């Protein structure tokens, strides 16, 4: 059973471009969480999704950021018109239940905006 | 409001000595508590959790943590540190009452084990 898979591992974008980050949860997991980690800081919750539904997006910036978790395929975190402040590590976690008592994390995508 | 505090940015311990990484929390209801470890350029790995029951929780790699309700703490401990334990450690809490099951994270503590 493969773990949580995130790709790409590293992503470089110029200011104004779009960044698409993908997360494939563990097999059998239908709950996905996205977090952002700035250098030397802890994780900040962004969004919680279940298949085809956004459950909680209270941590997502109101503009330029969006997330989806379609019925088929990976969860996608999309950042439009990236700015330098978007540079961070983005982690995805999945869990089999809503209770989230042991989330499994991917290795993260490190986004660098130049 | 829920919060987690890891008061030490960095902890230095000599190999073979006991280690403690501190964590205190604040939730309105009962807490679920977690410790995760992050090695350089890697994702987070689950170490242990407290849900209910015995206040002393044993986890991976010889780590344990003690839930102390009166002090609202969940310190991570290991009797004898290894150089390979050097990493970034995160404490997280979830309130049983939180219907969205968000984890609230501490800022992390860098653990450095010196040979």
C-alpha cells in the first residue's frame, strides 16, 4: 500500500504563473487535508476535503487559491498568479475517517516563486 | 480558541542522555494530542497519539509522551537519545468538540543530538 503521494516534489514558478500541486491519498482514504509550512514555522491548515466536497476551507486565502478532490484522481491544490510569498512547502495528509486520529502525510511539494 | 505551544525552538542533548520536548495546549473540550517528526526535506511521520486511557503513551522509535490534564501538557520523552533522533518535532492537538476535526499545530522544536 503506497503512502500519500505528492507531486511534483519541487516546483519553480515565475511570478504570475499558475501552480498545480497534486496529492494522491493512501488507498481507502477519502479525507484529504492540505497544509502550508513556511520556513522555520509549523504547519498551517489550509483546507479539508472529502471526495467531491470541500468540508472546511477556513485556512485558504480568499483569492488565487482553490482546491478540489474529484471522484476520480488526485486532490489538486491550485494557486493562480503566484507571488513570492507563496513560496513554501505544501503538505497533503489523508485519513480513512473524518475523525483524523492519525493522518498520513505526503513528502510535500516545495514551491519556489522566482 | 485552540492553540498549541512548543516553548523551545531548539533542544540540544548529548547522545545517550534522556530527552524531553515540551508541548502545552489549550482547547475548550477534551483533547486529542499528537506528536509528529519531520526529517530534513521529508514529510511528517506520525510518532504517537493520546486519545483516552493511560496517560503515558508509547510510540515509535522508543519515544513516549505523558498527558497531564492539570498542566495541559503533552511532553515528548525518550530515555536515551540517539544521533538519528535529530529532527524537527511537532506537537498537534484536536478538540473532541471540533466538528471539522482540524489539527492545530505547534511551531515545532528542533532537536539536536550531539555525539
